[in-house]
C-alpha cells in the first residue's frame, strides 16, 4: 500500500467511527507562544482539551504536519526525522481508554492486516486500567505487555505548559534476529524502570525490550495518550475539564511496515527524493554507509525546509528562522563535503526541493502555491552559506600561510 492510500485509509477509518476529518494546521502554532513549532497532532486541539474553545465535533481525526527540532543532529540514521506526518484520532471529552485501544487494534489488525503476534504494547507503570484492557479485552499475552515510567509512557505537555497524561504505545517487532540480546521479561523491565536513573544510558538494561535503544528490533508505531491533566510551568498537575484522547502514529513509520521495507528512506515518501539527490550528485544509494548518510541528510532536510518555508518561516538567527537556517546549512555542508557536489554547479537544494514539491504539492497545496518563493529562499541561503564557507576556508589558508612564514 502506498503512503497516500495509507493516509486516506486511516482518515476514512476514523470517519467511519464518527470522527470529523480536519485539515493539518500550520507548522507555526497559532496563538501559542510556549511552542516554537507544531510537534504533534494535538497541538491544534489544545484549546479544546483545555475547555477554552468548543470543538467542531467531539471526535476528530487528522494527518498533521509536525516538526521536531530535538532530532536534527541524529538525522541520517534509519528512523529519526525532523519533519513528519502524524496520523491521529482525538476525543474531546467523548470516548476514553477502552475505545481508543479498540480502535487502534482494529485499524492495525483488521484494516492494515498486520500480524497481531508482531505487536507489543506498553503502559504507564501505574496504569492498571490500560493494562487490563490490553490483557482482557484485546487478549494480548501478558509476556508482550510492558510497563514503563514517565520517560516513555507519559506524554506532554508540548511546550512549557498544557495537557498531558499517561500513554500506551504499540510497538512493532521486526524479529528476534535484529535484537541485541535475549528479551527481558515485563517483570524484569518493571523492576528496572522503578529504580532507573534516566541520566544513565541503557547499558544496564536486563535484556532487549520494546523501548530498547541499543538495536533495531522494535519500532514505536502508535502512541495513545490518555490526556487527563494540565501541567503548568511549575510542573504542577491539575485535572482537565474532561478526560480526552490524543493519539499519534507517524505516517513514515507505518509506511515502513506496510511496504515491507527496512527504514523510512526506502518508503515511497522518500524514494523519489533520494533518487533525485543521487541523480544530481552522481552518487549511488545503498553501497556505502557514509554516502548514504549524506544522501539521507540532503533529502530529509530539503523536505523539512520546503514545508517550513511554505508555512512562512524564513532563515534567520533565532527561533524558527534559526532552525531552518541550520537545516539548510547542514544539507549544504553534506552535499559538498560528503557527496562531492561540485562548487561551480548550480545550487543543489532548490533542485531537490523542486522534486519535494512535485511529490507533496497535491496533498499540501501550500507547497505548490508558494513554489517560486520556496525555491528562491533556498537558493539564496545555499549561496550565502557557500560564500561564508569559502571565505572561512580562504581566511584559514591565509592565516596558515602567514603562520608558516613566521616559522621560516
Ligand atoms: N501526541 C502524541 C504523540 O505525539 O505521540
């Protein structure tokens, strides 16, 4: 199934469950000074969850454009992305844990046809209700239900304050052969979690487990958040006017599974962009890890930059502008230094971004409408970066030769 079909199938499924389909909001959160960029599908639901605004319906579904800055330096690995699309269903004071769990399970197993034995679930340490629903209602064997603490199974608030709550995640198992060590039991993980120092890495973990960071066996697929609380800037919790549901499943990750590939860059969401980067730079994908990393960075950052500019961000020295500038400079740096894109060729990134717009413009018309502006901003920034880089290299060479003369 291609990603357009998958996105549509998700939204149509939740429409059949009486949810109102709403469009993605901008990557620039509206009226929320505590948040730099839209990081999750629930961002546009915040005023509904807080009881400040009446929602157009109590059940909503969307495919939301999201951007997370925490992952920029890890981009190029097999799973992290800055920009991604998040599929979500939301209940504003309507259904709660039981329906949220049932809907998610029905979508993954009946609609998508995933093998239920490959799905493992996690719940918050103290969430007996969610544990019982997975065990008794969905009939997941207890060997595949894990309990974790706040780091993994508590979500929100996005920004400095806002709605939050315990969450339950569904993870996909790519198989034992990808595991780092034999699997730890849920009980071993519960004991480890209860005494765990999160400042430490995972070296002391009692075995592989759904949230293991040491291997690629599991991938988190869908997060179901049971939004029951408001957290203020002093980190104090108070109950929300009503319990709500917020779920998030990354389209890129679910496409990996539905398309039977190994990582997001092999899905149809990235293949055409990767192909363009390879054609333009004369590199091959899949033969050399270092080259692959460069190709992924150029593809990923070009995609993210196109969406940021379409929503009104321009490169600058602070806040969102700085995020965009960093993205473009990192992509330019890798294109020249890792992919050997010749300095005297026409700028690379506008050509890559053009292919991004060709691919996503029909789903997100703001890309098509702003095509000329997006390309001009990117071309200008790439040229400025190379001028700065060349000037820096030239100055260093001059200094080195002056220093040499001093020694002679
Ligand atoms: N809001 C749920 C998530 O982003 O995982």
